[in-house]
C-alpha cells in the first residue's frame, strides 16, 4: 500500500493532468471478507497510487469505531448497519474530519445507502464532484436481488408500496397478490399517528430511501456501470442517460497468458467448477442439487470459495446438501495468484447466480483462459458468454442446471465435449481502471452542472 494522500490536497506533480486526490466511499471493504467489490476498490486504489494519483478509502462500517490507518490511507467510520437508516451526528462529524485530512478532488462511491447520501451532501457543499459505480442490486433493491417476488427481473424503480409488498412476500411467504393487498393496506393506514414500527416503518424507510437515491443520482456527475441491465434501473430512479458510462470489466493479465496453458483435466474426467463466495445469492445450492441428482461417475463438482458470514451456516447447509456424494468436493479458498492453475484443471466453469450481477470477475477470468462457461441469465454480460461459445441458461433454477449438466455429461460420455474453447480477447483489469481514471479526468475538467434543489 502507498502512503496516505497529502493532507494539503495539492496536486501530485507526477499525476496525469495534475489530478488531485480521489476518495473511495464504500460499505464493502472489511478486512475479514473479500468479494468482487472489495477487490475492485482495493485494486483501483492501488492502481491510482501506482499512477501517482492520491487515493484513500473511507469504509462505512456497521459497528466499528471511527479510526484512521495513516499508513494505508484507510478510514473507518461507524455508520448504521442498515442502508435505510440515516447516520447520526458523530458519523457526519467523523466524515468531515476525514475530508479535512484528505481534501479530495473527487469522490467515488461504490455503494449507496442513507449514510452515503449524507456523505454526498457534505461533498456537494464542499464543491467536490462525485462518481458512482453501481456494483450490486442491493444499492436500490430492498430485497437485494432485483428479483420481483423472488422470481423474474424487476424494472428496478423504487416504489414504497410495491417494494414493501415484495419484502412481505420474502419474509412471510405470502403470495404476491396477498402481499400486495397487505402493502396497500399499510399505505392507506399510514399517517403521523401510525406507530413507527413494523411494515409502516419499513414503508417510510423505503419512501425516504427512494427520495435520497433519486437526488443522489441526479447530482452525481458520472455513473459507471459494468452490466447490461443496470442503465434502465438507474434511469428509472432519476439518472440521465448522458451520466451513464458503460465500461467493460477486465480480467487480470495473469489469466490472459495462454503460452503453455493446460489442455484441461484428463479426458476421462469432467470437472465442473464453482468459484466464488458461498452465499445464497450466488446460487451454489442450485448447482449442488442439480449435480447430485445426475448419475455420472466420471464427473466431479469442485467448490472453490468460502462463507463470509460470521456463523458459516450457509456453508454447513451446502455440505449437508452434498453429503453422501463423493464426487462433490469443497476445496475452500484459494490464493488469488493460484487461480489460473485452478481454472486450468476445469472442464467447465458454472456461474449459477440467483441475483443480478454486474460481473462477476470469474466469468472473464475463465473466458480469458479458454475455459468453457455456463451462466445463469442474471450475469452482467450474457452476450459475452454467447460470443465466447458458452451457454446462458434460460433460468436460475435447479431444473435448468440439471438439464444443462445432463446434456453436457452426455456430450462428454460420447467424446464430443471440448475441454477448451478459443480464449476471448478482453481488456485487462489495468485497462479497466485506466478507463475509470479517464472518467475522473473528464468529470473534473467538465463544466459543473447546477445541482438540482435538494429534496
């Protein structure tokens, strides 16, 4: 890690075009967990430092005390754990103190919640322009998946009554019609005299969140997206098309070195790989259930990754689900520099995501190495999968994965399965971060637009 950015905020003479410090604001940066957003923020932070651009990270932590790591340029601010709860005065004060140290030229938000909205207001008052990357549907979806009723894609517009109905459906199991009636009843009975609890409180939180998100999008100078489905969601919530910059995600250069690459596992073996966090939204449970139901003794399912939760309960559930099938192996977490070797020993990378993804990185890493990929339709760039000769399943379901795996096993049994496809030419992660840096430069040098009146 580089040193903390200059407290004076003066432009580093080695920085391109005299670019000043960048501050990244995120609630996903825990040292105890590691996912796509954490990696993205950390690598972008390091990229800027290597390019001579000052960079710091403010982690909006739910529960930790305010602290500053002067060696690594990281600030931890205690904020509400819920995205729907506004921060208290101590959090605002701590953020202002962090800004006084950093004196940023630009702020890059990687998550959104009421705390981020408050930070953006402070930055706006200081004349600091903001950029936002929409990484996950939890930025705008109360359910966190962008799946209306937990099934099909939602248009993403935050509506207090509809979002409340969808959440009631998730929590209680009520059918959509019944959940909708319940939410309408809450809306009709809501008044200043209604207790601030239960569904009435949730509806008010969603309503206030929608207002805050709309204003945040209106006043953000540029919005970076990496998924095909993101722009319509942003526009539905107040963003303007000209604000949105679609940047293709990259794969680390290490995955694009094809010289001497493995030809894959022994032709006798069909190795299906799942690479990623073990959590329900990523869908490993679908893959395990589908795989276990198929009788093919030359197949293996290799699970790489871990459960980031404190209890590890979901990983235990997955192990119980796989229990009794010796073909399913949990390989745990693997060091990042060893991942090219992991991919090289797979016949297929399966991405069974349930929620809508803007990536994932795994997709591009596998394709860069010429590994066949099958993905749920919720990945960020299904067109890329198809262009690479991979497969986009019709649904994120056990039945869809069972059908696909069954057909793949039959192809392998007949000797028709190709262990490798032509590697896809992709930008590197360094290319991607350089493109983001150019967005910063454009924002800082463009004429500031007048901010709309705050709600």
